[in-house]
């Protein structure tokens, strides 16, 4: 794990966005020509789905 990965994990934890630590999975799923906005949108969709799933389990 490189320094950037460690910092992403740290900031994702502080911001309470744990799914952002799985950004590499989002990068694998998006079109290679995707821009930053598309990648960010993918991360936000994953975070929203994760929160909804946790809420449904409660």
C-alpha cells in the first residue's frame, strides 16, 4: 500500500465515507476514457448504496 492509498483510507474514515477506500474497484468498472466526474460519481453511487444497505439491515 502506497502513501496515497493510506491517505485515502485516512480521509475516507474521517469523512465517514468508507466505500471511498474501494476506489480501485470503481476504476476497474468505469470506461477507460471516463473523466474525473464519472469516477467521482461511481464512488458516490457506491457510498450511497452502502449506506442504504446498512440502513435496511437496521
